[in-house]
C-alpha cells in the first residue's frame, strides 16, 4: 500500500468526467487500497479516484466516526444513484481537495446506490445520514463537480482565489533538493 497525493482545487482533473471502470484487476485493487490509506491518513470519510489524479469511476468511503464502532471501509466501482428521497437536508461539507473551507450544501436526505464491488458482485444499498451526504459528494467528484459548485459565484470565487494563493505558496515552499537545505535558511 502507498499513499497518493491529493489534488488541490483548481485543477482541470477535478473538473473532468471520469471514465467507467471496465476491468477489475490487481491494479484497480491496489488503487483502492492506496485510496483508503490516503483517506484514513488525511483524515477523511471519503475519496474519489479523480482526487488522486485517476479519471476512473471509483470511490472509497468510511463514514464511521465513533471510535468504539468497527471501521467500515467500502469500495464502490461505477456507483450510480438510482433513487433519491424528495426530502432534503443541509450539511456543512468539506473536501480534501479544498482544505479548510466548509459550506452548507442541501442534498436529498436518502439515496439508493448501485455499484460493483472489487470481486465483481453487484451491490445495492440505501444510504442516509452522513453516508448519504458522502456518497453524493463522491459521485459528484466522478462527474467533475465540487461542493463549491453548489454555492453562488461570489462565494465560489472567494474560495477559488484563496486556493490559488495556497497552491502558489505551497509551490514556493517545496523542500529544496537534498544537499541544498542551507540555501533555504
Ligand atoms: O471527497 C472528499 O474530499 C472527502 C471529504 C468527504 C466529505 C466530507 C464531508 C461531507 C461530505 C463529504 C472529507 O472526508 S473532508 C474531511 C471530513 O469531513 C472529516 C474528517 C475527519 C473526520 C470526520 C470528517
Ligand atoms: Zn471532495
């Protein structure tokens, strides 16, 4: 298993529509393991393949927040929402690709999702609560949509400009190559 870097907004790969997965092979299983490790390390409750630069329809989630409960990592290949409740609910969302920014997004309170698991079995589940918020947020990533796309243009613009500055600052802070540490002091 290895950690993957999480892309930061704005990045064209976060705006792209991801391609369906057609082969369930070791490379896909290894990507799913890496995504889970990256998600837990962040820490986060979900992660979509485009966030690690892979434009495939694959997401991972574990929305168990209570340390006394066993973890429930799930890997969803080609997930699709087949039913959404009429009832909606707001939730203050975050995103690992837009760190330190949060905003209320209103979405259907419950959704039913079908997907394929890593063994090729068809799965179907109704999600509610945080799981429903998370699975909708992650499937949005597969369609090139971010939670800030639900906000008005002014709020979205403010967040995007702050993220552009963060990325410029991070690019400047890049560690110097080995043997050049003194040059940064
Ligand atoms: O897709 C992502 O960017 C991951 C994102 C998922 C998400 C969070 C909140 C609402 C909807 C979807 C995150 O995991 S952000 C981090 C986070 O919410 C969290 C981190 C640690 C403990 C609990 C939550
Ligand atoms: Zn996100």
